[in-house]
C-alpha cells in the first residue's frame, strides 16, 4: 500500500491531500487556515498589514508553523502517518524567502518557526499579491525589451520574483549582502521538509523573470542585471520530476518515517494543471476564483504577443500557459452587490430570464485594474445599464468574462480546445459553465476534488517516486464529475460577439 502526501502552501493556509495509489482513492484531506488557526501572525488574508497598499508581504514563520500544526492535526486525528511513502508540494507562486544561512537539520526539541528566525536575512517574504515593483519592471523592460518575454515566457511583471529581488537588493544592500539563498515558497517549504536546501523546479522557476526557457537554466544576463551575485544565491533549477531530498528526522515526532523521498515542489498553478488531469495536450483549465485563470498544456513553446500571458514549465514535461484575469469573482461579487441580488438570482434566475447573446450587450468588467489586458480600473459597457434589467446585466458580465478568456487565450489555441476543466468557487454555477461551453464551443467538465493544487502535488509525488504514469493517475484520481456540452447552433453568435468585444477593447485603449 502506498500513500502519497500532497501539500499546498497557499495564500490563505496550508492544505493536504493523501492519495492511495493501490486503492485509487483520496484517503485524507486536512487543512490549516492562517486566519482561524494562526491568528498570532496577524495575517487573516495571508499577508501582513502595510500602510502602502501595493506592498504585500507574509511572515515565513507562519508558513512553517502551519506545517507543524498540520502534521500534529493529522496525527491527532489518527491518520496512519507511517504509511506515507512520499511527499511533494505546491506553493503560491512568485513569493520569495531570503536566508542568511543554509536550512539545517531541525532540532525536534524546538518548533520550526523558532528555529527559522536566526536563518532569515529578511524578516518578511513578498508574495504574489505585491504590486510595488513598477520601477524595477520598467528598468528590466528598458534593459532587455522583448528578450525578457521571449526567453523567460513573460515580460517583467510586478509580482514576479526577479523584480522583487531587485527591489530588495537596491533598497537594502546590506541585508542583500547577507543573503546566501533566495528561495521560492515552493523550494523553501520543500527544504524545510528535507532539513537541507532544495532546488527550484521549472514550473515555479519560470515565474521569476530569471529562467531561460530555451536552455532551462538561470539566464546569466537576467540574473546579473537583477541583483549583484544573484546567480550564486539561487538554488539549482531542476525538472519537476526530481526527487529533491529525504524527509528530515524532525518529522518522526508526528509519526512519519524519516528518509522517505520528497519530490521537488512546484507552483500552485502547475500543480493544479496536474490535479485536474490537464497535464497532456488538448485539455485547458479555467479556475474561477477571485481572479480567473486560464491555463493549459502547450504543444510548443510560444509566448503571448500581447505580453499578458505567461509560460511556465509543465510538471508533466514541456510547457504550460497561464493567463490571469484580475476581475474574476471580484467583478462577479461587485456586480451582485451593486444590483442587490442573491447568489441564486445571479447564478440561476438571471440566465433563465435572458437569451444567449443578450441583445449583443457587452462590458469590459474592469472593477479593478486588470492584468489581461493590462489596463487601469474603469468599467465600460456598449449599452446604458439604466436600460437593461438586472438579469441582462448579469448575463452580460458572464458572457463578457467568457469572451475575454477566449480572446486572450487565442495565442496558445484558446479557440481550439475541445475539453475545458473548470475549478474554483464560481464553477459551481451550471449556467456559467453552459456559457463557457457555448463561447468556447468545448465540453466543460468539473472535477470532484476541490483542492486541485494539493491533489496535483500528491499525484506528482506518486509519479516521481513510484514512476506511475500521469495518464494512469489522471484516470484514478481526476475523472470528470459533470460534463456540459456546447450548443453548436450558437457558434456563429459568439464568433460575432468575439469580434464586437475586440472592438470595444480597442475603443477603450
Ligand atoms: C500566478 C499567480 C497566482 C498565485 C496564487 O501567476 O500569481 O495564481 O500563484 O497562488
């Protein structure tokens, strides 16, 4: 019997899924929530308060305290910890941890958070929500132009780790000089498990503006320009199937077996791609969260000519795309509050009362500054909302969100996916799923496991350790829970609206 543990160190907490590959089922799901379980870190949403709204840093002690708490919880719940044969993990992408000393083999007499303090060269870790590196991005763009995008898969992006490292090195040169290692959240948590520094994988490494995706090595020009001596401070970068190390004996206090293999961690989006069974060509994934993300396995390495999308390493080999739409559930919640309706009206009644196409009504739903395309906040409609019913305004938002996803995923085949798997809170809405099916003219499938990143990590552990092929693991753990077929009669309608949407976008820029 082989149990594999997948961990997900996410913005709001730490989650775990354990899979049994012999029985083909999930045998345990556990979680620690930063707001409810670790209030002493003053980070209810996963980051520390800051007077500057653009700055979003987290306390890395909270991440390791969550690890102690999670394992303690699993053991106290009677979970057979000794049956875990291997571990991998997923981390919120782009966040970075700065260490002045190597990760040691931990002393079981003290907790992890206490032992971490003397190792840190920077008390806090910038996370993916940080938007404070505009100047650094401008500098890197000026220096490298399109080369940055062509070689790393992304233009300079505020939340990406390279610009974040540069800001720290320029503003705090003494602390930078003391820094011996810069970890991502993923490689940091993996190192904590192993009690020694571990590498970064191609999936998460590609979110740094530092990894050359043609050579799959740290790019000497980008690293040299980003910060002094950066190359010597980065962990090695390795394939996502690498066994990074062995579990530290520290964790035997939770009943785990010292020395079991730990597969290199990856980013949460690469792990989710695996967790929803999307690691091979042909399936795209839409994750409907605060932001909506669209990601897919890529046939070839291509970059977004508009500079909005990203390319990351695919943990199953090759590459994956990722496009992030800031105004996802954020916009849906905003409109729902504005109209004063409940979720049942929003998710069910509104679409039942209106027709596909909705009289051609479209909107650019930029309730807050949008990533894709990169524009300031400001909602634009091609109609006067005073002339439309609440139901028509809601259908307009959902159809516009589906159309912008199709439009901005076209660079990597967005119009041609025949199967799309949807996850995230808003994927519960069957009407939104039907709109997505019609706009993309693709089957829309849901999956039964909500925590796709931790499930993906567990699958990656089974693949990396047992050698179980991903396709077999997808059949075991990622089957579709529901399928919605597109209505082929609506193809022409939405092709036309796609062109109208593009015209509306141009009219704004
Ligand atoms: C992706 C990104 C987010 C974080 C969330 O580029 O910034 O999806 O990974 O955890």
